[in-house]
């Protein structure tokens, strides 16, 4: 008879070591949390590198010591009934509910400030759609060339032409966000989408692997600052990621049932993604469509149906993108992204290897350690373990790994636009695949090294405490970065303030990043311009019919907005 594969076993340790090991692990996490506190207090420089060293040196080292020393019941000394017990006796719905209880109020708070200027563009576009228009009236002073737009009228990611004023983004997310404005809850959609994505993650894990894997994946995602930050506010990633995860779930069901309607549902989700984030949708579609075609090649009839359905929804997606281009630029093949830069092709992407390598050298290391620190500890190592060790679910692991790796590689072609905040946000749409791989890797590790459920629970509890500290720090950073914008917004939107308002650059505040204008700005009580040149204030005030105006800025020493009222005289003696 052939010999079975040897089982990795660990020798029992002494009682002295057994007592020391759990405290050493908890102590390592305590040291990390202390360093995190000092980081939040600005007590030391290069804090990200130090935290990364502590996490992947001290914390990981102590965890491996526990594993190898056979402590806190992490390994069985004799055969037990672990196979019949779940790794976690946790209802994933309870974890999801707790996440929602954090995400919803945090999103309510976050939208009052600003972390990314894209949020201002999405918000303005949503207000335009809420008003029943596709673009706002052009501001006075609009030019025929985007590059010639006066600095006082230039808001980041906006396009101002004589025929209209609008942000450069696809219509999908602003249309959804406009529903939030309709019910006076612009903060609600992203928190809902982040919560729903956890439900989809649990469903994929349960169907493709096990209930344990689905539950673990939900825990990994819910306790990751990267996931929380991208599930609040007004960015488009939460919606796009939910569509990507839903498409993956449809693929999961389609491959098990072999029913074309589930393939159609997958392609429908992907077509919607194209109206939210086209480049991300293109990458995800390539992976999922290739998987669908390859895995149905043994059934000619089903293969033809999949190809036809995919082509139909592909045509719909492309038609939507082309219509969006033509509506806002007047040309079918020129996107607003290109129009905003005054060129014919989106400048964010590059195929020049020199440019790509320069971007990787400049921002790549920062992206790497922020991504590692923003995720649940050792998520990438556990995912890699699943890729290497998986034998039973090779197909499923390959699809998930291809999704994440493809998106990471694709955004290397976005060298001038790294967007790192507790992780690279351009990778968020495949984060669900990463946590699922990590959950499967945890199960394989527990099985191969014969780790008891009690040990898994202990490790997750300790690392969960670490992650609660990380989440608290993430909320702190979110609040600190958004504070100048939040204070200025509160000040200028006071009932006592009206007329023409110049937004002045201040420490922590960039005026062109915050467009507070109404879609129908001509009939609004306030008009906002960028204070690009103090000497030109009177000239611009007169062009808009005002003889007095307000300059709004932020004073970091007092942590409050400052409003200065000024007055001038127009040449014709008119004013308002």
C-alpha cells in the first residue's frame, strides 16, 4: 500500500513555555498598539515602516512561535474531533450588523468633511442629476479651452466649457448618489453597499469553500481599516466593489448550476460596473469572462449561449460608455477624463515602461506598506498560502487570485495616480477576492498544522484587538484630514452667510478640492469661487454683480474656519 502523506506535527512543549507563549503573543500586540498610539500622537517619524516591522517581525514572529511550540492548544497532541467542529462559532450576520453600526454613523460624519477631491466631484454631479439636468450652467468666465479655464473657476476633476459645467466622472455612481440626496442622506449609500458586500462575501465563501471560510472572510474584511474607509463617504469604490463581488457570486452559482441566466446576471453586473469605473470594469470583465468561457468549453451549447449573452451585455456596456463620452465631450471616442486634461486620451494611464517604473519607484513602496497595514494582519500571506497549498478547490482559488493580481498589475499602468489611504483604493474592487483567499488559507493552515478551534479563536481575538486599534486610528486620521473642510463647510453654509464666497487655500485645505456650488448656482444664495489671486477678487466680484464678498479659510492654530468680509466698488457703480 502506498504511504500516506506525512502529517506535520509539533512536539509538546514544557509547562513553562506553555505559560509564557500566549502572553508573549499578547505582549507583542500590546507593543504594536503602543507604537500605533505614538504614531497617532506624532511622536516618531517613519511610523509606517516601524509599524510594518513590528507587525511582520514581532507580532508574526510571536504567532509562529506559538504555532511551533504547540501552545495555547494551537495543535493537537492526539487525534481529536476538530474536523467536525467549525473554526468559528460566529454568525456572520452578527459581524455584518456590527460593521453596519460602525459604518453608517461614520459615513454620516465623513461626508461633512473631505478626504479625496473626487468626492466633491461626485457630490456636485449627483446634485446636478438631482436637479433634473445632465450638466450645470457654465460659470461666468468659462473658456472654450479647458486648459485656459481661469484659476478662480477651476475645481479639481471638473470641466468648464461655454456649453456647460460638469465633473469628469461616469454617470453610474452619481446617479445612485443622487438618490441619497433625494432622501437627504447622501452618507447612506456607501455604508449600505459596504454592508451588502459583506453578505456577498459570506455567500461566495460558503458556496465555494465552506461556511467557515465565508465567516472568516467577513471577519477579515470587517476588521480591515481599508475596507471601512472605502465603505464610507462619497467615493465610487463601494458600489463598484459590490457589483464585482455580485458578479463573482453569479459566476459561482452559474458554474455549479450550468444555467445561462446566472451567466447573464454576471454580465449584467459587469456592464453596470462600466458605468461606474470603466477601467476597473474592463480588468474584472476580462478575468470573469475568460473564466466563464474556459470552464464551459466542454458544453458547446452552453458555451455558445455564454458568448452570445456576454457579447450582448458587452455591447450595452460599450454603448453606455460611448453615449456618455458623446454627451459630455461631443466626441464618441474622447472621454471626459481626457477632456478634463485637454487631450484625446486619458492621461492617467501609460504604456511607457519608463513612466511606469518611475511611478513604481516613487509611490510603490508607500502603496505596499499602506496596503499591508490597512488590511487584516498577514492577509496577503494567508492568501498566498491558499494559492500554494490548495488542492481541492484549485479552480475557485485560481479565479479569485486572478481577480486580485490582475487588478494590481493593471493599475501599475496608472503610474501618476496612486491613491493610497490605508491601502491602494484602486485595488478595492478585488479586496473581496483577497479576504476569501486568506480565509481559505487559514482553513488550510489549521488543517495542515492541526490547529485546534480554541487556538484559532484565541489568535483571532488577539489580532481583533490589534485591528480595533487600527480601526480607531483610521477614524482618527479620517477626522483629522477632513476637519478643515468640515469646519469651512459649516461656516459658509450658516444661514447668516450669503453672497459671493472666495475659498482660500490654507494648511490642510485646498480650495479647488471643495465645490460647494448648487447645480442651479445662478439662483442660489451663495456662489463659491477659488481664491487664486487676492488682487483679482474685486474684478471677479464685479463680473458676478457683487460689490462685497467673503474670503473663507482655515486657521489650524485655532482649529476653526475664518471668514473675512471685504468690499469693493465696481466701475459702473453697481453691486449687490
